[in-house]
C-alpha cells in the first residue's frame, strides 16, 4: 500500500534496502555483539550498527549461537507457558467485501463473528492443544474500506484473527495451519459478500510464526 511505498522510499533514499520473503534463521554474534543475520536461503547480511528484531523471547535460543544467552534466561524460556496465542489469516481479494447485517450488506473496517457458547468452547479447547473451527471467535479486519491504497486496482486485503494453541495435541502446525486457516475463511465468507475461491492469495500464521 501507500504506507509501504513511503517507507521503502525513505529507507532507499538513505542507502537502505528492504528484502521480503527472506525469513531469518540465525543471528550472528561477534565479540559479544549481534553482528548480522543469516536468512533461510543461506544469505548473510552484516549489520553496521545493530540488529533490530521483533522475535519472541522464547525463540532467541533458536537463532543465537549457543552460549550467547545467560543460562537462567534459557531455562526460564524453556519453562515458559504461553497464554491465549493468536492465529491470523491474511487474504488478498479482487474487491473490498461487505458484511451481512440485518439491514443488508454493510462495508465496515472491522467485524466480530462467533457466539458466546462458541467462544467458551474455543477457550476450553485451547489449553488442551486443539483448534476449534466449529464456531470460533473471529475478528475480521477490513482496512481497505478506509484505506484503498493498501491494494491496487480496487482490490483488497482482509485479516482474520482468532486464538489457537501454540502446541497441538494431535498433528502438527505444518498441516493444521492450512486446514484451520481454510476453515476460518469459509466461515467468514459465509457472512461476507465473497466466496472462499475468490481469494487471490492467502497466508495463514500460527502461534509458532
């Protein structure tokens, strides 16, 4: 969108570069200081001043060289138990969708789907390591209603948020990420004026992401 274009312009005007689709798998350390990163494809980036990151503290031990963190910190993070963790779905659509209401279709920047009973069932399933696709609470963020520059040519982005357990009792997130994501899209599409097959692209993010 326009915001990303402005940010990219500012970064590049000051000699910087934005790289997308390159997840960081390791932070390099020299002389006790973070010195750069290595991405999934093996590319190394050297930091002139600092490495800035939003990584969760529980994952630091996975990306830093062994011995970089105090032992008591690593132990505490190994014993850390998450609370209600989030699951997100990002969708690209050919046009801005509206919500079904008692007064007809209505465009809105946000909407919440689900029932009280469904939310209680979802909260109950969470500590048992299970997702709850039957009647989950879903926050739908529909920003292109007020910010059309987020997508070109009248298209739109849609973000779905709900809760899901970090650790699954049955199966793994490699499979469940896609299954649960599609289940959420189906439920939202039934209450908005688009079909699940209308999605131009879809990315699901589980608590591990």
